[in-house]
C-alpha cells in the first residue's frame, strides 16, 4: 500500500460447499485466479491476475475459540487478509493520506465476513480499529523526538534518531477519533448513527474546495477506545436497511 495507488484482491470462501455447488475456480501462486467452464472440460480456462488471490475455500481448522486458522499453507485466514490490505491502509492514514477500502461482490459472496467478520474471526474493520487505538497508546509513551517534514502535500514527521518518516509522538499532540456510518440505498444517503428523523430525500453529498467530498450533516461520533468504537459500529449495523433477496438479507452501508 506504500507505493501503489490502488490494490485489488479477490477471495474465494467455502459458502457454496453447503449447496453442493461444483468448484470451478482455483487460486494459483497467491495472485492468479483460474476459472474453468464446468460444462466444457475441453475449453481453455480463463486466467485473471490480481494483487492478491485468496483461497479460503478449505484448508482450515477451527480453534477452541472459534477462529478459523490455517491447516494448509494456501489457506488465507482473516489476519492474512488484514495484514495484506488493512494494515497498509491504516499505515497510510497515519501519514495523512485519505484511504478507502471497499468490498464488492454478489450477495452472499463473503463481503461482510472479510470486512467485519464475526466472533473470533474479526474482519478488516474491527482489526484496524483495534490497531488504531493500540498505536495511539504506544505513541503516548514514546520517547522518540520528531521533527516536521513538508516534503509533500501532507505534513508528516521524521524520527530524529532513525530518519524514518512516521506520525509524530502523541506526547506532543492530541488525537481525536470519530466514527461515521452511512448507507446509500435507493439513491439516498442515510446516517446510520442518527436515530432521529432523516431529511426528505436523504443527506446531501457536497464537495469542499480543499477537503474534497463530504456528506453534509453526517454525524461524526467521538470515541476514546476500541470498545466505544465497537459499540457505535453495532449501533449503526442495527440501523441498516435490510432488503430480502432470494439468497439472503443484504444491505449497502459505508464506514468512516
């Protein structure tokens, strides 16, 4: 995430096994996805290359706490996905860059599992929140002195002893963490942390000349620890619009 502007990953889960579906794809070398036509064994397989191709179809075992851990080297667990994708986003956010991570796929394909997870199998969002507050606490006790650098559009800091650019010690600066959750449904934007009446037509998306796009009137709730963040996420999740499909319940929401 340090050099490339965009990274793309694809993940295959084990959901279709319970429906006795035929396996038509394979992940090769951690980057390549191969798809074959089950109705034509002689057809040439289609090959696609991504930054990451995660195999989470099988090759795991369940720990006592419920976490799905590797039982085969090719299996990609939740921590591997976070370390490859979420950790880099968090690192760049510390440096002052606006970052975005989103999941796209068919209903029931595993988007919520990868992004949010459940039980011991935490997804990218809760893991990133945990590490965010852990980093704040580490920086509060840091003795490293920093000097400001203005080498790009964003101000970040260089450790005087190592010369490595990183966020300034929070012993010298305060940190405020806020959380917002919104839903875009039927072309309308709704604040998931606002239990009051929503404006007719939904919230408005506007553009600031310097800060870029923002949602006018969207609540930014202050949180001081991971538990408070988790509580807000749960609150927003409960307020989602859930649409029944032939496959399962689905929703469209965004977390900031």
